[in-house]
């Protein structure tokens, strides 16, 4: 029963914008599952579902690893403005310093911007290493990052 319910939850979040546990509970009940919100809450945790933004002050449940493309650029700008404390570069590496705890979210946004010059990022708690290729694009990428900071 549990595995069938969890498969149904995954199907539901792929097909509907489910914003709350209560809404997910209601949809499950409509589809014949006798569940409580506490059960749904446990399922969400076990499945590792996360909430992703879908617009201003709204979000939906999603599988981990899915990053919304809607407003990605605006989210990245906001994260840069609010959390980046400094940047520097050497050869083909850009080092981005952030407030504690912000580096991973910013690095994920950078990775999903799909800038062809950026091979990838590595993030700690408050530092991001951003690898740029070819290295002669480093200044152009730095300028784009500075624009994000406003």
C-alpha cells in the first residue's frame, strides 16, 4: 500500500502544481487513498520531495534535482545581491565568497544558467569555485556575475 501510494504521489506532483500537504492529501483521497496529512508528510520526507518556486510567493512539490527554469535568472540575481560578499579570479577559476550557508544555492543556480563558458561549480558553505573554459572568457563571466550583483 505504501509503495503504491508513494508512486501515486510522484505521479501527482509530475502532473499537478501541488502547493501544500493538505492539497496533496485531498488529491490522494479523491483517487481512493485513505490517508492523513501526517502520512503524506512522512511520504514527502521519505521521497525527498522539495518545494520549488513557481512564481511570486508560490511553490510546488517536486523531485530533488529539478530546478525551475521559471524566474531562474531573477532568483540568481536576488541570491547574488543578497548573499555574495566578494569575487576574485585566477587563470580559469572564479572564487565567489558568500554569506554562510548560501554557496550551494548560488552554485546550483549558476550551474542551471546554462552559460556555455562555465564547466561547473563546486560549493562549500560560503565559497564557490567556478570553472571557466576557455580561460580567456574569465573577464566576460566576471562582468556577468557583477551585473547579477547589481
